[in-house]
DNA sequence: TGTAATTTGTTCGTATGTATA
DNA sequence: CTATACATACGAACAAATTAC
């Protein structure tokens, strides 16, 4: 007998899975576009030749994946949704919890993303995109006196502007997701900080420097400043033991 | 009337969603660990006070999220699974298709991940982890004569070793995911390349240089070489129009 | 080895509340 | 406001699969 035939164990394919695949395929191929409606459950039952329960299980899975939404009583049928990073965020959040990602690793990854985004922004950003960064900085200046919440909001706007200017959808989405997880872990600590005003002023200055590097089209400097800025802002909330992870991304890790 | 009360529209919460939440919570809190079993569908029906259909819809969603697996006839009940990046990969793949991510953006992101991984590996890797990289390189050397498939496998092993040595789970998982998407898009093109042998030899030399920089603990050099290596390997498959995205990550983008 | 018991996979019927026209 | 079609949810039934004895 040939002993090295590549035979894999066969697992039964359930009916609802084939329904999910069919609908997913239609969406992937663009035959079903956001806003369009799927036939009603009863019609799907008839067209697919499976029971209502099977159709429903498939719809629940697709719904939880953010592919569509079905509402009770809507005679137009389930609605195909536009893509949203919600599923990615869910998966990422689970990864963070189940894999027990430390704050250190999350901040490290943010440094990585923001650094790359700043590099790309310096080299590729349009004047309009640079204008959006400038507007966000002005908003931050105004917000210093209005407290941490307002400042944080403007800060997010700045980083979003940079991420958009990077031209990379992946960087944009992942920045959004990772920031959400990080802020969820420590927002209250920063808000409660007694010298949060000093923190904001320092952070604002760092952001100005990044913007300056972007304006001068100096990608490497923008990237370096972005890393240093995040390190300065978050390092104190990261446990001592994990700080080497952050420092390893700085140009001079032993300084 | 107060006009600025933050009132959001309430959307009905369906029964199966509350079941999903309960079980997801138990897994998140570590009260249900991988390998453990959930009660049977009928017992869940009784304990949760909902019908079996509702329980099943919840189980299907959890199954599609990779949280558990239920097999027909298994009297021990659904099994809690260890975390796997499968969901992340699924979400990422959908993002790539639906957001119409070009090959350029995907390769760009790989450059970014591999660059960071190499930098971190140079600064943090243990001798054992460096040994794994060396072993992968030797495997690549052997594989040059055995064709693209074998070479690609060894190549993957090298990048995995680097990603592991980076100490970052996020880098590790995302490298795996993005590589899967990229290879899915162009593996056949490389395999069919007439001068694939030359390509392999060049790539092998680049990998040796990265390893050398890691051995010498030169993070910045390792990162730069990693970017250049990926650029050299993939650039020709990336449409002309998207290549500036890749070059923007090189130290000298105009060269 | 084979068989019995239990579980999941799937279907069908029904009652109820809801959104749309 | 009403009629209609819809989704939600329940429960019973049978087939197929798995385990354990």
C-alpha cells in the first residue's frame, strides 16, 4: 500500500454550511451588493430545497459575520450590509483576551502601525490630507482646556487622518481596532491622572513634530517621532516587565 | 424637556444572541477552557429556558466563530476549542475581497510586518530561536533543487521563525494571515515562472543576509533587509501602478 | 465485534409579534 | 387603520452519526 497518499479525514458538510457558502459567494463576487435584499426565509427555503430552520441557522451565521441583517416583519427580506470592520474588531478583541495579549504588546503594535502610517503619509499624503491633520491638531489645542475626553477625541482624529493618508486600508482598520482595545484597557487611568494636563501638553507637542515631519516629506523622521510619541504617552501605563517590548522599536533601544 | 439626553434607538435583542453572549462570556472569563464540553443541546434547552432551535442557532454562530465544535452523535456535547486565528483570517480575507485590497497593499503590509518582526527578532531573539531560523535556511538550501513548492514551504518556516522570535502574537498571527491571502493570489504565477530557480537563489541569499543581521543584533539592518527582500521577491507581480506603495516603505523610495 | 442508547442534523407545523404598504 | 407577509420562537418527530458497553 502507498503509505504517503495525502488523505485527510473527511468531515461531514452540514446543510446550513452550504447555504452560507452560496450566499457568501454571491456577496464576494459582487452579485449581491450592499443594500440589496435577499429573498425571504420562506422563499429561500423553497429555492434552496432545505428547511426553514436550516435557512435560519445560515442567516444567523451570516448576520454574526456582519454580512447581512434581517429584521422581523420586514417584507423586503434580509439586507446585505456594506463591509464593516466590526467582525475584524470582534476577532481581534477575542484574540487579545484569549491569547492574553498584554498591554505592552498592544501598545507595541500601535507604535508599529502608527510609525508605518506616518512614514507613508509623509511620502504619499495629498495637501488635502495634510490639511485634515492640521485641523485635528488645532482641535487638540482647543481641547486641552476642555479635559481628557475632548482631547482624546481630537487625538483619535489626528491618528485617523494619518492612517487615511497612508493610503492603506489595512493600516486604517487595524489602527482603529487596536486603538479601541488599548483605550478600553486604560482610558480611565489616563483620565484619572492628576497631571493629565501636562500629559496633554506634551502629547500635543509631539503631534506637532510629527506633522512637521510629514509636511517636510521626511518619512523616516515622521516614523521615528510617531514611535517616540506613543512611547512617551503610554509607557508609564505598561508594566515594567513589558517595556522592553516597546523600547525594542525605538531607534536606540538602550537609551 | 431635556433635549440632549443621549438616547440611542433600541434594537430588539434576540434570544439566540443572549445565549451566545452567555457562553462567550464563560469562555472569555476562563470558566470554560479548551477541551471542556458544553451540556448537550437538550440540556442547554432546559437550563436556558429556550427552545432547541434557539440553542442551535447560538451554537452555529459560536461554531462559525471558532469558539466550539459540535459533532453529530457525540454524547459528550460540544467541545470548547483553543483559540485559532481562523476567524481573524476569515475576516481579513473578506476585507481583502470586499474592500478590494490590491496585491500592492497586501505586499506592502507584509513588508511592514516582516520588517518589524526582523527588527524585534534581532533585538530579542533567544539563541534557540535563532537556531530555528538557521534550520529553516538550511531547509531552503536543500529545497532549491526540489522545486518551488518545497522552497515556499521552507520560506514560510523561516518567516514563521522570525515572527515567533519577535515575541509578538499579533505579528505572528497577522503574518500568517496576510501571507495566506497573498500566496492565494499569486502562488501559481511564481510556480509557473520560467526562471523560478534564479528567483529562489536570489531569495535565499536575501534571507541569509537577514539572518546575519539578526545574529549580529543589528535591528535596523535586519528590518531594512527584510523589506528589500520582500520587495525584490514580489514587486514584479505587483501592477506598476501600485509599486510606489511598496517603494514608499524602502529607505530610499526614489532609488 | 456488534449492538443499544444517546446525541446531533434536519424537517415540519404552529402560535405570536412586527414592519410595510 | 387594516391587511398582508414577514421573522421570531417553540415543540414534536425522524434520520444519521457517535460513543460506550
